[in-house]
C-alpha cells in the first residue's frame, strides 16, 4: 500500500475511496466537500477512472466443472470485515485447510426474546473445530462439514436458526455448500464468473438450519465445485452484503481494488463499508428493495440495515 502513484501513495488515495464509491454509485453524502464552481472534481474523475463499467472481453473465462484443473496447488490468502448491527453473524477461516465459512442468525427470533445469533455462532464454532481436528492435508468437503456442524449445534440445543455458506479450496478446485441467503461470488479477470443464488421459502424468509424439528435439512444445501485459477478473487458474505450491493457494483469494486493493489483486508473493508452505506440510503435502489417491490408489491426504495460480514480471499500459488 505504499507504492507511489504520482505524488501520492496508495494509502493517501485510499482515504478518498469511500467518496469515490459514493459518487460512482449515487450515494449523495460525501465526507469531503464538493468542488466549487469551475473547480475540477478529483473524486469524480477518480471514480470514473477506476469504477467504470466493465468492457466485455474474452480475457476471462467462467469456471467450468468440466475443465480439468491445471498447474500446481493453490491456496487462499484471506481477510474479513464484520460490521455488526444486532451481532447475529458469525464466520471463520482456516488457512491450512483452505476453508471459509459464514453464518447469519435469523433475525425473526429476536422478537421472541431469543438470542437470534446463538445458532449461527454455534454452527461456525462447530465447523471450525471440525476443520482444525481434520488430518493434515486431508481435503474438506463443504457439505460434509456443514452436516457435521449442524449435527453438533443441534445436539447442543442452541437457540434460533441460521443460514450458512462454506467454501473450501483443495489443490486447484473450489467447492461450496450453502443454505439460505448467505453466499459467495467469484471474480476472474475483473468479471463475476460464479455466484450463489439465495434460497428462500418466500421473500425475506430464507431456508435455514436450527435445532427444531421443523428445521430445513442440510440436504437442501446448494453444492457445487469449479476449477480455481491463480488470481481469482472470492467474496463470501451474509445477506447484509448481498441485500445491499448489486453484482455489478461488487464487480466494479473488486476491479478497483485489484487495479490499486489492495490487500485482502483493504478490499474486505471497502466492500463491507460500501454495503453499510448502501443499507442506510433511502433514495437509491438495492437488491433488497428491487426484490421487495417485485415480490410484495411495495413501493419501497432503499437498503436493509443488517449485520454485514465480508470475507475476501485471493487465490494464489501454494509456492
């Protein structure tokens, strides 16, 4: 982050990035005052240069399960950002086994006087303990891990319910399993090439895991795998991210971060920070407001304040 660009370091430019995002994506509030009449708007120029919509090209290819992985083994270099609202999200990452997980406690339990985050926290703790006790070098199956974590958490009689997403990288293959609206996106060459699709019973009621007899089963999980490539960027998050940030917005932020040499921590912070601001805007659309109008006939515009968990992982060479 100290590489020079003109007369400024990336660290100094980074201090302007939140305003650049606001300008590019129509969030009216700016931390720095707008320029006066006839003055050049450096922030708008910066946003236009680094957050321009992607030009379609053939330089990036979608991951295909049919394409055999080629080359040496890969690993995940990752960081996370958690911006709590009710503190009902949980997450973990384990570098040695290349496993990431997020969970989101179902907020509806909050109104019943129940700790809505209990099952999410138990689920991620159980998954982490499974991972650290696995034989060194053994591949981790996300679905099996989710099943075992659910069994352990349900046996503990943890309260409430949770959505969850687990991803693992082994060799050159990225695998996933998710339940509900916690999910992930994969970016290659500045383009989103893979994306989870939220599982919902109906609007704002995700498929969910719990200790109760009426719980959705882990076998409802969406599972899949695809060859990974060095340079891929993986973003894992709870619905606090995906409800408030459109795919093209996330794609442009990832391209910006890649162009500026962001660390995983930088990129996770910026994505989560933008989701936080978008969640609190009443005058611009979000995925949540668009779906609300389509599914329930409301005239709602704006975001959905929520816990926001973002994990950003760079797929890099094992060597």
